[in-house]
C-alpha cells in the first residue's frame, strides 16, 4: 500500500479523497494555487505544496508542477480526482516516467476512450449498442447534409474531442445541419484545438443513464449498477440518483453487461463510468466512457455501501478486487444535488464572494461533500461548485423528501446560490413521478427560472411560524432585567402579519410546549426548535415537521422554505395601520446604465464614448468562473461615458458605462 498520496485537485473532490486516504492510514499531500492557499483541502491534508498562480493553466493543469510537488513531498502515488488532468493520458504517462503511480486507468485506456469517434468504434467492436451514425471524418457541411439524410432527421452534430456540451448541435433539416456543422466545428477548434465532427441519430425523449464499472489488474471487471443523470442544464448534470426509476432488471443486466464488455476491451483498471442514452422503449445506446471518478459517484456509494476512492487506491496498489458481480447489491435509493455559487434568476450567472454564513445539513441519510467553510472565499478562477448534497433512504419518495428538507436546512449567505432552483425541480410532480428526460429543465422551465411561489399548503404554516417567532422574541424582551417600572415589554396576543400589501390578523397564545396561532383560516398548533440568533428553525405545525430559515430584516423577518424567500413583518395592529399610510418608494431608473450582472473581470470593451450602438450590439465582455459573458445593448442609444476600464474586477451591479439620456420627442 502507498505511504503517501498527492491529490492533484482542489475543492470538494480533493477533500473527499483526503478523508478516505487518511482513514486508510495514508499520508496525504494537497497542492494549491495562490488563490487556494487557505482552502479547506489544504487545511485537511497532512502536507501541502504550492504549485503556481491562481489561473488553472498556471497551476492545477501544469503537469511539471504536479510532478515537482510529488518529488518535493515524496508522494509515491497521485489521485487526480475529476476534471483538470484526470483524463489526460499524457499526465498518466509523465507520472509513470517519473516512477509515480497514477491512481486511475492505464494511459492507453484513457486515450482510447477520450476520443469520441474512436471510442464508438471500439464499443461497436466490443458488441456494445451504439447510436446509428457516421463515425468517419466529415469533410464539410455538404457532406454532413448527405450523411444526415442517410441517418434520418433529427441528428446530433458532435465534436470528436468534445465535452461539457461544447461543439454539440441538434439539426432537424438540411439548413440546420449546414449551420450546425459550421458552428460546432468552429467551437470545437477554439475549445479543443480539434475540429473533427461526427453525426449520429438524435434520440427523442432521451434519458441519460450511466453504469459504474470497476476493474483490477488481475482481469476482474464488474459493474455497480446505474445512475440516472437526466436532469441537465446545457448538458451539465444538476440532479442525479441511483438506481434509475426507469430501468427494469433485464435492462439493468443488459446495460451492465455491455459496460463490462467495453471495459474489458480496453483492459480497464480502476473506477470508470460508461454512459448510455436510452429512449422511451428502454432501447439504449453507448455515449462515451469517462475514465475517472464521476462527480455523482456518492449516490452509487450510498446504495452499494462501497467506497469507490478506497477501491481505486487498492486497485492502483496492485490488490485484487475481492468483490464479485454476484456480491453487488443495490439497497435503497440515493439522490444528489449540486450546490453552485450561481444566481438562477439571473440566467445562472456565477456568483463570487465570501461565505458570510455557512451551515451544512446533517442527520441520518444526509451526506455533504464540500470544499468550503464559513468565511471561505468563492473565487472567480474555478468551477463555482460549493458542495454536493446527497440523501439516501429505503425508497425514492423518502430520499426525495429528505433532500427537500436538507435543502431547507442548508444555510448559505454571502453569495447567490442555486438552492431555490433545485428545490423547484424536486417540487415538480413530473420529477416525483420519475418521468425524466434530458429535456426536463427546458420543458419545465421554458422561460428560464424566475423564482417560485410559496406552496399553497405552506402559506398558513409560514404565517403561523412568523407569529410564533415574534412571540418568542417578545417574551425574551419582557424577561430582560433592569427595566424601568411601567416601561417593560408587553407580550401581546393580537398581531398582524404583513406580507407586502397583504395583512393577516393573528392571535397567538401559549399552549403546552408551543403556541396556538389563530388565523382567519383557522387555528394551528405550533412548536419550534429555535432560539433567537439561529438561522434554521425546525417547526411542527399541526404535527407536520417543517424547516424554515429565518433572517432578521429590520423590524421584520425573511423566511425561507422550499427555496422561496418571503419577507414578513409581524407588528401590533396599530403599527400595521400606520404602515398602510406610508408611501411606497419607487425603485430608481437604472435603464441608462450598463451594470455588471455578475462579479468578474472586465476583459473587453467593444465601444467608446460618443459611439452610437444598436440593440443587440456587443458592449463589453466579463470573464468569471472560466466563462466569458458578452453583454449586449438592450436598446438603441449613445454611449455617454465609460465608467470602468479593461482589467477591472467588477462587483455585481457595478456600472460599466452610461448611455446618454434620450431627448424628449
């Protein structure tokens, strides 16, 4: 067994690998860029080595820097995690040349599966079902049209070296094929320096299902069942689960057998994933093989009881797998959601900043894989994932219910995050029924995510809980000693809960270990597990367990439940009457300013002062979280002043430029 392992990664996956290695008694070495000097993975590891500046290309992607870190630390093995160098055959070869073990498959397997065209040819030769298509190099757009006609529309245009949705288009006729071919080729050339394109049949109502495989150096290859990853946004997975609610036993067995056959064909050693696409009739076709640990591997661990990182380490050390296919059992259900620092109501733009408050949910069946802590900085340089939240239970419904509660308990302040969107996805009847497809998000949220309304059955409980919280605060104020006679706080029974222009009369009195809260719609028994200052409030309303997050907001509260934030004030009746008399302040008109929609680096300005611009014309480009975002004019106008310069680090809503005020007609 290895004495010391270096983890060539960062964030939650580095922390997850470190914990398993330390449990095995192996010394761990973290590597870090300048931006990650105080990161959680650096704190957790036994040792750490700086490998370069903040930019990934100058640190985590530098093979020479990783090998030098191994030399300096004396590490005899490297675990690459996922992303970065994990699927670079050249990295595995460089480690081998330096006498360091790569905890992953052989370089030949990485290379074979890293090319989408070659991997499909290998899969076909191994007897794996592949999507009908043309795997040869396509010369030009007209050749693509001819091939598309032979396959039959619709077709999927893909970059051979693609990934993450780049270089991918759907075409339903000749015109879309020509346009899509040129666009995919250009995108592939700029993203991967490889403009090879292939075509295949596009599967209607597709489901994305993947098989976890595991092989050793002694000829054993098994599979650990499937994961369903159909909930995706722009080809990026959002929610995953194991097993799939769609597969039957026969399909699972057939899919697993084909995944094992492909792994054997490339002499696969380590953990890997064979991805399939399935149609409505459970016909399935090979997509690609990921020769690394997957982001969503925890759901497989939850239903199999196995530690995939430990198994990868043992296989890399030359040990035989003691597990056989007949030993693999899928017990219960697990669901994973990915928590990102992004603003879903602003088109999922990345968010950066400091985690002012951070509290992870916990309890039976709840697992959080994270790489942050309260006070940590979410920087602009890397993927904006905060954590992976996983819940497991005996049934799918129970795992979903536990996930919804865990999302309610997950406290994040200081950056925008996608928990409201995840809560909305899980709340849809379609998700509950398991009627999933890779088009789920586009079909359920056709206009994008604009926020949610509090569920109808949660309105009265939220009102009652707000009243109970106000009562507890009143009781606390009344108990403060040293008050002047006649000036002590009075704990009243009659209150008004104000939500915007809505007014709800409330009567609240102590009852048992809680309160009886009477609304116009009826009375409710409320008990709270909450103290002033707590952010999470666990409540029982008429026996129903619910979780609310509570922020003080001036004289009122902000209650968060089901991903929905509700601003409430709980005041005596005479104060509510005064609130009705107060004028409503109109928001300022900011339409003549171009504001930064996200924190990031201003990398380009496409206009100058005095320049006339047309609607849709590019104005500026902001770089954040490895993505460039072009800001365009929303109307015709003239640039009056430029308020920022190239190279500036911009905060959300920072002014970039100002338009001239239009003269009255």
